[in-house]
C-alpha cells in the first residue's frame, strides 16, 4: 500500500520519502476502527454476563 524512496543514507540513519494511496489508507483505517469497536462491544457483553 505504501511506496517509499530512499533519499539519502549514512552509516546510522536513512532518510526516506513515503507516499501512499489516501483512499486505501482511509478504507483500512475505517475497517480497523470498526473491528476495535466490535471487539470492545463483545468484550463488554461477555464481561457483564448478558
């Protein structure tokens, strides 16, 4: 999903440029949020015994 370009490098560090597809980033972020929300709801449901 991400493309990177090595701009410069020395013995200890590297400077890179990272680019990506914004719509894909948005989609995966929304899916992650939905998954965490569902997991927390399931945890709460099971913790309360209902």
